[in-house]
C-alpha cells in the first residue's frame, strides 16, 4: 500500500480530488496518511480532518532561519514515512536535501502544459493571466516529478484544455482544474501506486 503525504497551501481542491479518488477506488493500492500545510488557516487542513487524515501546519514564519525550517520540515516528513509526496498547490520551495532524499518520489501538479508558462513566478492565477495575455488557444495541466529546478522534472501526464472567448483568469483557472488537474493528478498517483511508472534518462515510461 503506497503511503501518500499531500502538501498544500490553500483550499485543497486537488487534495479533495485525491481523497475522492481513493474513496471511490479509482486510486488503488494507496492511502493518504497525512496533509501538511504552511498555512494554519488553509481549508485543506479541514478537508483532511473531515476524512480522518492527519493534518499538520509547519510554516517558515515559525522558524528563525530557512535552514531551521527545512530541517524541521524534513523531520516531520520522515516521521510520517511516506512513499510518495504530492505537491498540490504548495507555495513553499522544497529543500534540495528533501528532493535528494525522496528522488522520484515527489510529484507536482502545475496548471499549464509545461514547458509553457512555468518556472519562477508562474503559479496560481499568474499562469492563467500569462496564457490569456499571450493569446494561446490551448492550455492545460501537467503532473511531473520534482527535481532541483522549478517545474523541470520528468513529465508524467499532461491534459489539454481549450481557451474560450471571454475567459478571465479565474474562469480559465476553474476550467483547467475541473477538466485537467482533478483528473490527471489522481491518475498519476494511481499509476505510481500500481508500479506502472518508470523513470529512465529523465523520461517517464508508463508500463502496461
């Protein structure tokens, strides 16, 4: 059984998609054992509580240095002993030593078709603002492994979403979540939980 810890900063809609998929058995061989947020007011923690999942807040604001926070963060994660860490709207930079320790065991959901509209500065609504400003016709979401770069790790799954006339960043954000993020994130976790993902030379191979 794959033990999953989800890291989230806000409302936790992607967390809810994972919880729903586990409960509906569309994710098999996996359980969500914990939710960690850097924001003690994050609704994601309430979602965890409602489903009997351990929820914790650990924030850089509570530590004198970033190094002290990173050490405490890694200590909390190690205590939970996750097999997979899912970043579901987590707005804290993951420490490099955590990335090294959990190589190819941390995944992230990004609201664009990487390599478009990704990297430093592209998060949340900023991604959709950038897409609309550029006038692209197709957007989407990407699930990828996390490495030392920003949105540069091996891509697991992508799903396209069409831009529609009159879209605002908020409307587009919602459509990308509904049509892409909430579908491919649970799918990626299910593939990993069932041993169907292999990383070779920086590329993801999905096994039958």
